[in-house]
């Protein structure tokens, strides 16, 4: 091994063999937590470079992760104490007096090193090599997420290089790129907020060297390391997150804030909703992964249902998946509550949509046709049958659409049946009532009997006429109710589930109007039969002639002819609407789209798609575009499975939701011996910036603390 010289750089020797490199890398990766947090770890192992490495940069890449973990732990502990209320005196305002770029010495590489001079109170006890965090705005510490909370403020980490005893003058080293906004702000003598985490931080100098000196010539890498260590996130508040949004985006986020409060979401749940949307609404949004963790009962599913409803309202195409069918069914059921008229979810949701529509052109309430559940009919049939999931299950939807579009059983047949009955009800009754017709013929043939029986025959005929009148009315009313049910069923399927490419809004409104007229007409039919029941369906009976022709007739229950007038007016309106053939010209021929065609269009029309993770890789999903993808129960996934979802075109955001303490996925592979079987929910928190913990527990069970130990 070769010792690092002062300025000449490390020894550049190529690795002896690939096996030695792999062996050394495996050794470093086997360091325990105790090794990582040991105060002398890097003093022993970083000061010398093994001959297998050609440069210090190559070697540092091997132990970069454990280095960051140690530095992160040390800095977080110090920043927590410094910024919290217990040590509020360690956050002070300073004015930069001078910024100097030191001269480059012989053999030195050009760097972004700068020396800044400022005044600090002597009672802070700052010493040489102490770390200082400069923030352009007053920082706050989020104890839950363990990070410095900022909005759009600038920050830079410095190391005290010169501290005079009993003097407030302090000089510090910073690495700032020439021409950067941070350097400009430092040079204009503006006010900065300084956090002094270096007090009592023994390895401050070593940490500074670890994160600054080795990467001084690697600007982007240095910036990445500093961000990773500090984990500085934007604060999720309406007045700060929306600073990069348009006016429309700002209004939307404010509506989301109100919606979250009305639904009773806690801070962490609101953080997820607003941070997801704040990242998706800008047109130049960059793809990233977001992790939401929390033990059972912390409201992950409630948060997901609220988030999915907002994404659907804003027409952000979203794929919602989970490892198992049971998990997909559960989140789908929660989503369907927003379509339940008796549910407060539905009331809250439509209030949110109404308020958001005022300031957003892209906000519309979710329609059933915008939601699709994909899966195997054999595996999902038991969970779907008899539930609201039938309305979004793709296979069931296609069956309903094919039936509704069929000329012999669908909407066209319903329209024709209603028109026929409204104009030919007496004739249809006669054909149905064969026994009554035979009786009438027999009665007419017996009319030649003696005069002594004529009076009794008249009474019998009157009773029979009243009985037939009542029978006709019962037949007509039952048939009309049956036609109404069939008409409502097919119209709902067409207007709510048929993809928009097949039907425009005008046709949809015409179908809805005709159905409403049919419902009104049936409601106007009294339960008790009128004396002139057949004339209610006579083609010669109109509202203009009603009072002249039937003004002296009353209903059997003694009511006036006003009810009949209203019925005839409604019948004329319905016939006029049906004669225009609303929805009957959806297809110029009797050809109905095939199952495959309907499947393609239904999926293309959907804004929210629910399926298993493996289902996302099915042929029917090939080529589909999604802006956002959500994986529930992500702790049961391995990284390879998650890539099925991440391959979706146009994906801007991937959200993983789960409990990292749950049992991981069972995988039989060769990865375990090679220490490469880490699941995504365990690996991501230490590498991703956007990890949101869900900690409030809404299902307190006495057994949980015991089990989790």
C-alpha cells in the first residue's frame, strides 16, 4: 500500500486482478454499523490507498455509501441540537465582510476554494476546523424527517480556518463555483444565517476533508455528496412549495390543502399529496422516485385513496398497482367510495372538484369510464361479483358494453320497444291476453238470448269490462316499469362506461334526456287503474283534444283528469325525443365493436388503471403512457419486479408505499450469497431524498408493540 503524499497525489497503480478488486470491494461492503460509526475508521482506512486502485477517486467510490452514512449521522445530530429550541443561540445572523480566492500554489490544481471573513460572537466558542452551515434564510429542523427545512434558500457548508482568541473575526473555507448565485450573494455582503454544528463535533475536520477535499475538482459530485449528507428538502407548505408553480398550479395546491384538511389528513399525509402534485404540475417536471413508509394503521391507504382521487380529478394518468390481487382489490374498493352517493368521500370529492375547477382548466370529476381494473377473470371474479368493483372491472365492462350496443338487446332495442308500446299498448295487450279475447267473442255470440237475461248480461259485461280495464292497466304499468329499468340500465352503461371516442357529449345528453323522460312518464302512472285506461296509450288521444273528448271521465280513485293530461304531455315529449333516435346512430351498421377493440379503447380512455405489478407487464399494457405510477405494499417487491412498472412510457413519478418492517418477498435466487437481495423499500431510504414516513397510528392494537419487538 502507498501512503498519500501531501501534494503529489496518490500512487497510480492499476489493479493486479479483477478478483482482488472484487474481494476488496466485498470486504468494504461488509463493514458493520459499528465500523461505520467508529471514530477511527476512516483515519485508518482512507489515509492509505490499496495498490489495486489507480486514484483516490476510484477508491473513495467504494466506501462512499458508508462514509456518507457516518457523516450524515454526525451532522444530523449536531444540526438537531444547534437548530432546535435547546440550542437556539447557535443560529446567528452574520454579514460577510470579505470573499477572497486564494492564490494557486506550485503544483496545485485549480479549485473553487474561497476564503470568507465575517464576525461571530465569541461566546459561541468556535474553534479552528469547526463546521459552519450558511443559509440565506433562517433554517428550521424537521425532527420527524431529520432534515434541514428550507424553501428556495441557498446554503453552503464551510470550515473555520482561522479563529483568533477573544476576537469576533472568523475566516472560513468554502468551495463555491465561480459565477454561481451563491458566490454572488456572498460577495454583495448580504446577511446570512449561520448554524454552528461544529461545537462538540470531534471529527469535524475529518468530515470536512471527506466531503470537500477529495471532491474539490468534481463540482457536481461534491454538490451531490453535500445534498445527500444534509438531506435538505423543500418544506411542504402552501406558501413555499408553490413558488415554482404557475398561478393555476398554485390554486390547485391550495385546493388540495383545503381538501386534505377537510378529509382529516395528518401532516405527513398532506405532505405526500402536496409534494407529489408540486412535482407533477410543472411542465418541466423531472422523473423521480418517492417512498412512503409507515407501520400498519398509519393511514397509508387513506392517503392513497385521497391522492388517487386528486390525480384522477386533474387528469394525471396514473397506474396503481400492488404485488397481489388482494391488495389491488382493497385499494380499488377505497377508490370506489368516491362514486357512492351515500358516502362522505363522494361529497368531499365533488366539493374539491368544484373549487378546483374555478382555477384550473384541467380539473374534472372522475367518471366511471376513466377508471379501469385489469386482472384475470378467474382470480378476481369472487372479489368483484356483487360489489361496486363490477363497474370498473375491464372484463365485466366489456360484457356490458357489448350487450348495450347489440341491436337486438341493447339501447336501440330499448328505444324501439318503448316507442312500440307507447303507440300500440292496447294491441299488444290483446295479443297477450288470448283468453280475454276468446271470452269477448263468446260473449258477443251469446247476445241473442232472451230479453229476461239482458239486464244481468249487461252487469256481467260491465264487470268484465272493468276487470279487463284493470288487467290492461296492470299489464301496461308492469311493462312500462320493465322498459324503464332496461332503458336506465343500458343508458348508464353507454353514458358512463363507453369510451369517449365512440360518443360525443351531445349524444350522451340526448340519451340521458330520453331516459329521464321515461322515468317521469312511469312516475305519472297511478297505481289504481283509471276507467279509460286504454285511451292513455291511444294514438288519437292528444292533450289538445283531452278536455273535449274525455273531460267528463274521472279516475277510479275519484281524481280529476289533470293526471291524465300530465301523462299525455309526458308521453308526447318522450315520443318526440325517441323519434330523433338518440344514440341509435352510434354505429352506422349493425356491426358492434369486438371485445378486443373495446378493450383497447377502454384502456386508452382510462385515467386511473388498477392492476397487479405483474399485470403491468401484460401485452395489453404495452405502449401505454402514464405520468404517475403507484405501487402499494411495495415492501413485498424486489427491485426487479418494480422495473416492470418503471418501464412505462412518459413516467414522471414513481411512488412506493409500504411498511419496511413487514416480511419481504420470498425469492429463491443466487443473489442472497452475493449480498444482492436487498428489497427496494430497504435500499431506497438510504439513497433517495424523497422518503416520507407515515407515523400517526389510527389502529392502535395492544399486540402490535409486542409483535414489532
